[in-house]
C-alpha cells in the first residue's frame, strides 16, 4: 500500500531522523530527510511528498514559518513535532495549517501509524458521489471544494471536517466524534485541535459567503453544519 509514497522528515536531531527513517522504510515508504529548515520549502516543491514530519524547533528556520510558507502552495499533510508543551505553540501550528502535532519524546510506530491513517483518508472510494450542500460542492475523489463556484483551498483536516459534517446536516457532532473521524485513530484528548481546524474552516467559507457561518457551535456539545 505504501510503496512509492514519499515522506519528508525535517528534523535536526540526526538520531531521531534516522530512527524515523528506518521505521518508515520498513513500512514501504520512500523517505527523504533534511537536518535544517533552510531548504525545506524548496524541497517540498521539488519532491512533492505525500506527508511531511516537521520539527517545530529547527536551528535556522522556524517550523511555524515553514508551515506558513508551504500552505501558500500545497495542502500536503504536515505533522508538526515539538518538544514544547505550551498549548499556544500547538494551536499556532494548527492555525497555520498543520494537520496534527506530535509531542517529543514520541513513539516512531505511532508516527508511522498517524501518517498511514492520513494517507488512507486521502484515498476516498471511487463510488462516492459529489456532495452538494447549498452553495457548497464537495468532490471527495478529488479532495476539492467549491463555494459559489469558487475553489476553496483546504488542508486535509479541514476538508475531512467539512465533508463529515456536510454529509449529515443538522447533526451535532461532539469534538470526540470529530477527532476520531478526522484523525482516524485514538487521539489523546486534545480537543482544542478540532476547535482550531473549525476556526480556520469557518474563516475560509465566510470569506466567500459574505460572512455567513455554516458551521454552528452547540455550546457544551460540539458543532453542526447547516447549509447556507
């Protein structure tokens, strides 16, 4: 399944990068590594990886800045690795477009499992139909969303959130429900991850729909989608 799938590991700690590389190669991935952030954006453009593991604390270039620049031209799934424990650092990364974060020290097996989960969800079944919800049109097979005919640039997590909720308009999804559906694995309770993705998604849709909010907050429960 993972043959020819490319993973780019941007990590300045060579031992960590080497261990991760071994685990990914054992799972059939083509692996590329960088030990600094100076050429990260250029490398992503050139390699077009299927997933990126990005260290937040690089010696020469801030991982958040790399994430910001990459999101200008690519929706490649990015998992941000960080030794920082402050909530704000994680939230900033998510708001800039990172799909997930991994706290050091982490299990290499878990990192590989998370990437596999991302790639499984990036291959929707060919039988899935185009979903239309008011002015929003979602094409799962292409991971494409248009709003009033305008293409909407979404990260993988934002797309999954929108698609999951739009399939069942009016249903209230708890944060736990959305975490399980979007990430595809048992996520250790960091519900603010979903809040950040929803915030970004709302902002992007509202910019096209004259500030109309199609994702409603149900206080104390979660979120629901209502077509505009």
